[in-house]
């Protein structure tokens, strides 16, 4: 089945170029010029992925990413941010806001399609993964949801797709230390485009989502080595 990709870009020339590239890559592009239009598109049909421009009139790409990550309908949609060269801090900010990957303008259609496929492949693998329980944390693989067992009741823990994947990897490989490079290989599929500090950003976000349930200490930093997921807090 063809994947629907929502393009949120205010410049018509770039929007058309993206739509053309996506069609050639066997995707179905849906175009929106701003956040309001994008919201309407999502309400009509939840896309498989969102290509989100950073600089938009009205709400910025960053604000939209944050909003979509909070909303139950859009929380699990992978987002790839389009940024201009040299917006290094913006990119980290984007990852913090829940963006899964970013491409720097100008980019080739080939690079864009490679990234889209990598992000979609990762979210598909999540769906196929089974359920797992470690301590008070439980992942329902079929429902794609995380729960904390608190006083006999299951409290849902909402999180973005990258944090979900990272947590799933940790929970299926507990009590072992992984370097950033190893985590990139296992969780991001060794994408050549992702930098090591991306791991740190997502570790930080994962801890933040676990914090209200007092489970953040399970994600441990091992000085000079990497990270470990452990029930021995
Ligand atoms: Ca723009």
C-alpha cells in the first residue's frame, strides 16, 4: 500500500519539488502551506509521515511538532524536519520537540527518499515487535503503547516514535552497556545521516517521559562508555 506523506511547506516551488520527488518514489504526497492546512489534512486522514518545514508563516515547524507530539491523533506520526544549512541549534531543538530526523536544504531527492524510507522502516519494525515487560514498565507491542504499573493500575506513558523504539530496544536488552554508536546501529538502523549526539537528545527526552512515573533512573549513563537500561536503580 502506498504511504501518504504530508508536506508542510509555504514556498510553492519547494512544495511542488517535494511532491514530485515523493510521487517518483511511489509515495502519495499531500500538500499544506501552513499549520492550519496541515491540521485539516491530519483530521481528514492521518498521514504515514510528515515532512515539516522549519520556517513557516504563523506557527513555526517547531511549534507544530510540539503540538502534534502532545496530541493523541498525531503523536505516533514520524516527522522529518526541513531546515536551512547552519541551523545547528535549531536541529537539536527540533529533536527535543519530538522530530525523528531532519534534512538540510538544499537536499537531493535521493537523500530525501532514503531518509523517508529509513524512518518508515523503523516505525514498521516497531509495529512488528512484540510486547515486553521489565519491572514496572510494560510495552504493548500491538497497541504500540507504553504503560507504568502503579499501585496495580496501568498508567499510559505517551511518547514519540523514536523514544518508543529506544525504550523497546533497552527493555529487550536490559542490564548491558551500549555505546552511542551501538545504539545508533540498533535503534536508528545505522543511518549515515544521524550524529551521535542525537542519541543523547533522545535519551534526555526518554528520561523526561519516564520522570513523572519515577522510572527515569532505569535509563543510566555509564561514564565514558554509553548507556544501560537497568532495574537495579
Ligand atoms: Ca519556509
